[in-house]
């Protein structure tokens, strides 16, 4: 029997596309695209961070500090005795035409002390002096107590309350507290 000459060609019937394979390749393409975009996003974020740091380095850090010399009003605005300036955390004392300023900041951990009016004046010995007290300062946080001149006498406060210099502003006659200048307990401004 003779074999037919020539090439045999295997003809397979064309198969219909497999939807699973197509969906798989489509999802891997979209995953690739997603990863490319992620990479680009990270690159841009890094670049932006560098540019921001560079631009920021061109400007110095500016600290906005509160002024340390503060006008607090005219002498006649203050009543006789102690006046508490809450936002300044200061007590201003007036004895007729003399004035002085005592800080309300506790020297332990910085709470605001309260002025306590004594029911009757009492004599206390502070150092070498005997003084008559009509008020004291008590700290509500850990119980420190100060005499009327700011000297600490009970609780954990390590030192007296600060006294600050008072001046009169030449331009308008207001009292000025200088928080940069501490003064002794014998300081008095006479106006
Ligand atoms: S902060 Fe005043 S006693 Fe502690």
C-alpha cells in the first residue's frame, strides 16, 4: 500500500476562548498597573518631602514669645489691697500710693496659688523680721503655703514666690510689670 506523498497537516478545531484565562490575564495586568501607580506615588511623595524640607530650611524657626514688659492699667484703676490678674498670673498690691507685684506661679510645679485673706491679722516671724500678715498664698495642687510676702513656709515649694519690678510708662502713666526683672521683697513703686 502506498503512502500518500506530501505533508500531513494536523488541523485542530479552533477552541473557544477560555473566559477564566482571559480574566486572569486581565487581573494580572491591572495588578501590574496598580503596583506601577503605587511606586510612582511613593516616588512623588518622597520627592515632595525632600522639596518641602529644603524650602522649610530656607526660613528660620520663629518663636512668638509673649512680651515680657506688660502694661496693666493706670494706678488709680487698682483698689487698695491685692488684685489678681488672672491671665498674667500676678497679684498687684496697692497700699495707698505704693505698688508691688508678686507672681502667682507656685515655685513647686507651677500651679496658680490662691490668695487667702486671714480672718484677722497675725504676726509671723520671717527670718530676722516680724511681720503682720493679713493674707497668705496657698497652692491647691500639693499644699504649699506662702506668707503674704511670698516666703514659702509649708509644703514642697522650694523657694519664695517671685516679685517683679513695676514701673510707670512715661507715655501714658500706666503701670508696667517687667517679668524679666525680679526684685526683692522690699521693692515698692511710689507714684
Ligand atoms: S505646684 Fe504648688 S505645691 Fe506643687
